[in-house]
């Protein structure tokens, strides 16, 4: 997975996490969070920092 794909996937997961939170689906929030952490880890392994991206889920109540 290259940088554009990692960035796209991270953005999709952040949006999905926000949508799940808005629907009150704590399980889906957790799944999106775990997947996002995995994508961010892959990015770090490739020298790509995805953690500083605009995060629409900053207001998620975990």
C-alpha cells in the first residue's frame, strides 16, 4: 500500500468512526479505531506520518 492509498484509507476510517459515533454504535467506533491504528502503524513503518492529518473524529466521545 503506497502513501496515497494509506492516506485515503486513514481518511475513510476517520469518517467511518465519526459516522459510527453519530449513530451511537460504540462497537463500530472501536473497529474503526483499531483499523485506523493499524493503517497509521503501516504508515510509520514506511516513514509516512498519518497521525497529524485533519481528524474529524477529534470530538468522538470514545
